[in-house]
C-alpha cells in the first residue's frame, strides 16, 4: 500500500514538473517584461539563504561594534554571491542536471557519499539557525516560551511546504512575497533610524579593518552570506525550468536568468546592508554593543519605538520560516543528487526539526546557537564551491556556457578568499 502511495506521489511530481516547464519557443518570442517574468523565481528562492537568521546575528553585531566600517564586506560578499549563484544556475541550464548529480557522475562513489554526508550536516546546521531564528521571532513578538514557539515554528514550516506541493511557481511566489515583506520592514526601519548617509556611502566603498576582531567578524559575515545549500539548490531550480533545445537557446536562457540573479541578490544585499546600517545608527552611535537578538529587539523598542521592534521580530520570524522551507528543499536535492535516493519531504522536515527542538529544550542561548551554526556552515562552503568551479570550467560538460578565462580567474580567487576566511573563522573560534 505504502509502495503504491509512493509511486503515485512520484507520478504527481513528474506531472507537476511537466506543467511547470514552459514552452521555450513561446518565451523567446515574448517582449519586454513578459519575456523576463518566466525567468524570475529560482534566484529568489536561493537568495533566502542570504537572509537567514544567522545573518541577523552577525550583521547586528557588526553594526553595533564597528558602525559603518564593515559595510564594504556586505557589498563584496554580495558581488561574490552574484557570480557564485550565476555559476550554479548556468550548470543547471547547460547540463540539465544539478550540482550533486554531476558530482555523482564524475566523482568516485566514496567521494559522492562523503559529499552527501557533509552536505546533510551543513543543512542540519542551516536548519538549526533558521528554526531557532523563527522561534525567537515568535518569542519576541508574542512573549511565549521558546519551546512552545519552536513547536509553532514546526507547524508553520510544514504549512509552507504545502506551497511546494502545489507547484514550483506557487512556491516561488510565496517565498518571493516573504522576501518582499522582510525587505520592506527593514527599509522602514532604516528610515526610522536616520543613519548618516555620507558615512554609509563611505563604508560601502572603503575596504578596511580595525583589529583582528573585525577580521573575524568579517569572516562571519561572509560565512553567513555564501551558503553551501544555496549553491546546490540553484542548479536544481534551473535544470528543468526552461529547457534549451540547442546551445544558442541555452545561452539566451542563461542571459535572461542573470536578470533574476541580479535582482534577487540586490534585494538580499540591500537587506543585509540595512541590518548593519540600523545597528550602526542606533547602537554604535549610542555606545551600545549588541550581540544578542533579544537585546536588539528590546533596544529597537526603546530607541525608536515599538513599531521598529515589531518589524524586527516579524522579519526574523518570516526569514526563519522561509529559510527553513528552502533548507528542506535543498536537503531533498543533495540526497537525490549525490546518492540517488529520496525520502518524503514531510518526513525530512520532521527529522530536521528534532535537533533544534532538543537545543531549545536544553536552554542553550539562541544567539550563541546561531553563531555556532555559522561555524559548521564554514566547513561546507569549499565542498560546494570548488566542484562547482571545476565543472563550469569544463568545456566538454558545459559547451558554449563554459566559463571564460576571466571568469575562471575571478572564480578561483573568490574560492581562495572564501575558503581562507572560513578557515580563519574556524581556527579563531576554537583557539
């Protein structure tokens, strides 16, 4: 009986994917905004990884301790994210396969198994940050116990998965709406905070540090920005979305997909900048070092009013829920890709709620748990980023979409910077 149900679900999934695929010829004949709209969506789902609660913790800390000093790190991280996500999207478009699938085909079985295990650990750490963040948002908004908030978060995350069952387009629309709410909330908070615009502009374009601690925090910002599961997921979201029938069509699809990536990453980058700017304008200006999200929530209420605190808590809640659902989706992709196995999404969601519930029940400080989750994420970046660059450099695999010489150089420089900074973060956290 259960086997028949699984077969029915697989058939429904195949039918839904076929419905989600759009007629390439019709799309290519479109004009203006109607031509762009079919391509919008995948990058917005991937961009949720750049807005998860781990970013809240590192950005608020950076702004309160160093003012506008580290804004350039956000800008630099976002530019790197545009390139990295474009490589991931390009892999899916060129090959019709996602990054874990290509890795399974081209690496030995033991390597694929290792990559799957480490990616699952990374996704668990990601899910921990997102789950705790959403629970903390509920706790701050409604003053309910964290454990109860965690159970409510679990229910909410299952509800969002229902959007995915209704189809990729519905899921994309839901996630995009959640991102828009978070972006508008922080835009309003920036207006209320009244930052120094000149200092903001200078901080965005002036690379500098202020001691070893600022370097460590910059590494933390980077670790919270470049997320391994977003790299895996983006290639999956583009592999069958709009299928090019020849190299020329694939290049046109990729060019259109770049608009999606730039728009989504620009919004995510603006939200991250806003977090640092608000913390600098309120906390740093008043001599307050805020490294705890609950303290930040209370200070928002005291310094600029209850509306700002409510918007902060709401943003934390929505970002956590959206990120958790995307993390579950990424978990399905890595399992299917690396080891060619699948489990029901609801079962996966149920399993991944256990570690956060245990941690919350044990009474561990939520902000500290968020920071530690970023350390675990740091381990996984190299294992996603390096294979991605190797594969997209491969002319036989990618065809006309293979990386050009300049892209190859820039990609390897970025990989060296990301891996080095994350190794620095790991060493500093444990020594």
